[in-house]
């Protein structure tokens, strides 16, 4: 069973914690991670692109000119896709791009990323992390003090002070355990987990 050090904000070791093999010792499944991340990004697409068909273009149905004796190609309406400002053939319409892989796939992908973070020494477990008030500068100083340039912080419960303090810092993000996902884990170089979050992660992934 993997064992990780628990440190404080001064990077002093204050204890150790055992991590379940079923979560932190999984052989990474690259294809599952790719599938889950693609699904996440697809679900974020707006899907609002829209073009008008020949039935929706604002022109009358009046025949533009006589059928014969003009020397031009026959035309029955200005709405034709062949004409300038006419309708669009097979153009995009608003649609929902979202899809979800099976729950087992999502859990295994998340376990794979967490295991990779531990294996590559990109995991940091803090005994506690709290701020007296919403202060971006204080949060940034704490991260710099820990030697973190781009990190994801995972809290056991909603922590408005930490979340609001980090929201204007592009290289840091605070997430609750129930919002932990593959995309954010891969986007940030380091993973910071509060010790109290570990039981919640186990409860979520060991179903």
C-alpha cells in the first residue's frame, strides 16, 4: 500500500498517510483517460452555431427573371444556395455535443490520473490550508511558499474563502472532491490534497 508524507504550509513533515492501492496504485489506462477528457471537452461546447436553410432566408418566392430569352441559367428563387445570400446547404444547426462515458470508465480514468500523479511525485498532501479572509495575495504567497507554480487544490467541502481567493489566479484552482476530474488534474502540474479530503475521495472511487 503506497505511503505518502503529510506536510504543513512550511513544507515540514507532520505525519504519514496510507493510500489505498485500488486508487493510487492503478496502472494508468491512457485510452480511458483520453476518452474521458474528450467527453469533458465535448460537453463544454456551446453548440450554438446556426445557419439558415433556403426555407429560412428572407427572400420572396418571386421568380427573379423570365425562364427563357435572357441567356442566363434558369432560376426559380433567390433563396437558392447557388445564389449570393441564399440558403446554406447542410450548414450547422444548434445541437448538444455532450456525452458521458460509463461510470466505471470515468472512475478508472480518474484513478489512473491520480496514480500517475503519485508515481511522478506530483502529489502534495497538506494537513490543513485555511485563510482568515478572501485574499488573492495571501493564497498566491502560500502557493509560492510551497514551491508550486501551477497547482490544483482539492478540498473536502465547499470552501468559499479558498475558492474566491484563487479564482483570479490562472495557474491555480480550488476544487471540491465531488468536482475532481481528469481534465483539471492533467491541466495542472501539481496536485495538492487536504488530508481531510482523502476519505471523501475513497468513498467516491471505491464503489
